[in-house]
C-alpha cells in the first residue's frame, strides 16, 4: 500500500486514508509514494516471475491495495509485446516492437487505470463514480464499477465513437451525451460531483489511474528482457506514446523511477515520444515553444478520440518527462494515422486503433529525419482495439456472389 500522496507541483502531502482528487492547495495532480526501501528485499524481479497472478496485480506491492485479494480486477494487463515483421513499410526497422493494449478487458489500456482507481475508491467508501470520456475510459469505468458493485455516471461528447457509447449503455452506466468536447464534459462532471456527491474519476484528477497505467512500464521491462532472452530487466531505446490526457506516459516514467529505487534497473531511460493529432496538439505545441504548461488547444478535432484532449491537467509533468528523457513530440494528420491503421493491419496482422496508427506513422517520420536509428530498440504503444473504430472504415461496393451460379467464381480470379 502506498505510504504517501504528494502534489506533483507544490509537494504538499495529503492524507492517504481519505478520498482525494487534486491538490487542495494548487489544484495539480497527486502522486502516490511507496516505501520502496522496505520492499527491496522481497519485491524482486524473481519474486514477480514466480507469481501466478495473471494480471497487472502481480505488481500489487506498488499498487493501492493492502492485499491483492482486494483488487477490483477483470484480468487487466499482461498484454503482449510483439516484434514487428520486417516487411513492407516496416522493413527499415531492425528492432521495432508493439505493446498491444487491445488485449485488455474492454479492449484498451484504460482497463489498467480503472482497475486501480476503482479498487482504491471503493476501499475508501465511494458509492458512485463519475467521469468525462471521449472513448475507451467510458467502457472501462462502466465495467469496473459494475465489478465493484457501484454506480457510474458518464458524460461523453455526442460524437464519441458509437462502440464506446454502446458498451457503456449495455453495461448500465448513466450515460449523458454533451454537445461539446471532453473538456466541456469535465466541467459538468465537476458540477455534478459538487451537487450530488459523486467521486470524480477524471484523468489525473484522482491519484490512482496513473498507478494502474504505470504497470505498462513495469511489464515492459520484463517484456524486453524476454525478447532478448535475458534475465536482467531492460528498457527500450525509444517509446512512442499516443498522448491525450497523458496518464500512461507519466505512469511509465514513474514506474521507471520506482524500478531504479528498487534496484531493478539503473539510471538508463528510453527517449519518450509524445504523438498527438495535427488538429489537437497542446503538448506538442508547448514542447516546441519551450513552455512549461500547455494552453487550451482551440477548436480541437480528430477522428482519434483518445487524442482529442484540448487541455490536460498533467501537461507540466508530460513536458518534464519529454525533456528529462531527451525525447520529442510531433503531430500526425488524421489521413496519415488512418493509413497507419491500414498498414498495421495489412502488413502485421494487427487491427490497431487510430492512436496506434499515429505512433507508427510518427516512427516512420522520425526515422526519415534521422532522429531514430534503424537498429534502435523501439516500442510503439497501441492503446486499444481497432474494432472500437469500425465506423471510420466504411465498406461498400463489395461483390455479392450468386452461389447457385456455377460460374460465380469466374470473377474472383486465381
């Protein structure tokens, strides 16, 4: 169990035994801390490898539970790291991998964060949770709330992908569509929490979604060791991460720091790459300007709903991570990221989400500029299943065969 909750900006400590949202002094995110020195002897890579828990909760020592039996879990985590085949557009990369988060419950990486957040919220007495979502967080919140036996209120832009709306409605969440962006939905959640006493599960507005997401970083160190057929944990040279709210990026960086304190790895770190959509890129713009905070991105729009976040409360942490890691940030157009989805599907057999298509096209772009070297170990994060975005790939004009016609296959060819 964590031993502290500290503001990422001003450093103010907060009580660990109460429901907490943002810092009560400056309104910035809180980060959980653990007595890592006390864990070093028992929480080791070998101990983790011996565990039979088939979820992210094999790392329960650095997650918000006293005992793994308390976790609200649907089997999240333990997603595959796949080496990409060197064919077609992918042939130029010698060591390119994808961490495929589509294998999570509810089909995206959001399952990790919701498992941890709902676990702790319920332990501290929450009965109703609420959040804004433009996509996969809605489904994850719905089903983890159901697993815990609590109620869930969702506020979603009315142009949220139909699959995300449907899965939430089928799951019995209280779903409200809003004629605006996720930031507008967030304002309604804040009002509702104040008026009705809901607990706010918004991205980085409570401390524990980041704790679930950080397990991607822990897993990756084991994955890379397995890929190298080694026992010593290791990290890639570069990580590409599609960035909306940025919880996963921040979480992985936190995981790397914890692993170093535990003695699992040294000071080496991957270069982190933030990938955003061309028409919603607040973090990229701030990084390019050398700013410490990202201003609201006006008129934000993109078909990649996970990237359509015009302002993020953890912007300053993301920018800090980029600079500490000697990373970079870039944008991809909607047309290019959809091409990336098709290339993933046709050349790798992976139906990636648009956000996954974006990181692939970003890697291509940085290889051409020389920022990446062909032999570097590079990990792309595909954060969800392409099945959630079927509406972006309408099909029509397919041939219909008359099975009663003996010559119907003549038009097929050999």
